[in-house]
């Protein structure tokens, strides 16, 4: 059995009120140490107020080849955007 | 640079796929790990990013050497923070390389087996405190020139690692210049030490960019794939132009009598480094090659029981948790 520490994906909340964002990955034997390593690797300059770690093996990603079928349906629906509608200036800001 | 003399790997794939890939690169799109890519692109990147990562890690050795002997507590804290950053930079880069399907342990073992390299610059010794200032200023300064360009490299994870590294690297160059400034404006003995450090490290720093690659086939392929953004000569000239005024400000003599402003070119002329020395250092004959590799091998061997023990503990804890559920 390989003894290489498994890979974890790291997500950091930059400030209160913001989403956690993916910042990179690291190796750690378990979740607790993954958090500690993430503190040292990704927050040496006050980059965060909260850390999530997720085993990389647990991430399911969409396939790049499916980009068309996945996102095309929303591309075609221009009426979902406010700019689709012409509103007269007289009405004021809307 | 940190990835000197990286040979591009040959690619032998479907011309239609290659053309579509090249079109994405030409359009300025970033390539992401799960996208189709030519095998040559993948292998060249693994080699370049891996070599870059090894350089960050080995680069801790010449500076770590001075942490316990820093002249003040403040300088000690600064140097400790810088060396810790280098470890972090190595980790960002290993993590970028790993998205290409190679593991960090594979890369480490390839380095220890002599199948991968690190930058030639770290095979030079840091003999005294002035060298530590000069390394931060000149070596990290040269690295920044290279890494700023690489922020636009075509492989997404590599480009993002470069953005993060560049943000932190500026502290490295500035703390080094600050330390040298104190010596250059200090006693005559301190000034002489600063001069000596600049004289010794100038050409090794110039070599960091690698020999001229204007006629290199490998560089042409890497530039077409935007793995490389500038030629070695362009980056070296940029480094020279930005560094000469910094030397002059210190009141130090220029380390190369060939450093002369060329009005017609709008650049400083300079003497080429001794490339036979460069090749000799890459071959393993630099002043510190053996020490550096021995230090890496020792760290790897001495840490094995610890890596294994934490893994064994994690497996047992997970099994216990499973049994309790």
C-alpha cells in the first residue's frame, strides 16, 4: 500500500460574508492535519477566516467535453438577462 | 531560470486535435488539467513545474543555513518567514504538477535519483550575512522577472501558482535589498562585504535565465505552447536593466566592467556569464551540489518513519471510527 499522504483540496473564506473559494491542494494523512497544513500553506498573510478541506478523491467534476451540452441551454436564454428588455427612459431607473 | 534547460517533449498525435489545441492557446485560453492536451505539452510541463518546485525547496538550504546566525532578532524572524515562504512556493508548484498526473513523491524520487534538476544558483554557497541580503535581492529579483512573465503561461494551475508566488516574492527581494542597504551604508568593512557578495553572486544570478535560446528548437515549441512566454535573453536583459540602478544607488561598484548604458539599444550592455561554468554546475560540479543533494536525501530518509507513522495512525483512526458507526 502506498504511504504517500492523500491529496486534499483546500477552500478558504477570505473574509466574513464571502464564499469559501478553492485555493489549491496539499497532502496530509488526515483531515485534522490537512487543516493545519492548509493554515501554514495558504494563510500565511491573513488570507482567511475559515478553512474547508475535502479529500480530492471525493470531488466529482463535469467533463470538459460536456461543456456544450451542459452550458448551451442557458446561453440560448437571453431573456433571462435584464438587458433583454427595453424600458423607456421616462419610467426611470428599474 | 528555476526551470533551466527544460527540453520540450516530442508530440506525435492527431494533427486535427493538435491544431484545435494550438488554436485555444493562440486565442489566449487557459488549459485546465482535465482538458485534452498533447502528451509533449504534459511532459514538458511536468518537467518544468517539477524543476521549479525542486528549486524552491532546495533554495531553502543556502538561506536556512543563516537563520540561527542572523545578526538581529528582527532579521532572524524575517529570514524565517522568507524560508517558510519558499517551502510554500514549492508546495504550490508540486500541487500544480500533480494536476498533470504525477505524484509529489514521484517527483521527489526523480530528483533524488538525479533524473530531475533544480536551478544552478542554489549550488553556490552563502558564505556570510551579506550573501543572504544579496540572495534575496538578486536571486529572488531574477526569479521575479521570470515569474511575472509566467503568470501568463497557458496552463491554468501553473499560472495561478505564479500569481500567488509573485505576490509573496516581492517581500523577498525587498527584505534582501534592505539588508544590503544597511551594509552598503554602514562601516567600510560592511560595505566591502556587500560589494564582495554582489561581485560573487552577479554572474550566477545572470546564469539563472539559462543560455541564449534564440535558436533553440525546444524553446520554440515551448513558446508556441505558451509554456514559456519570453526568451532567456529578453528576461536576462530585463533583469540587468532593473538591477544596475539599484547597485548604483548603493554606491557599490558594478560587478561587471562590461555593464555600460547603450543609448542606441536603450539597454545596458553586459558581459555574458561563463557558460562553461554553468554547464559544469548543472553536471553536478558546482561548489555545493553534493551538499544540497545529501541534505535532500537525508531529509527524505529521516522523515520516512514520520510520514509512515502518521499514515498508519490515520488508517487506524478511520477504521476505529468505521467500527463505532
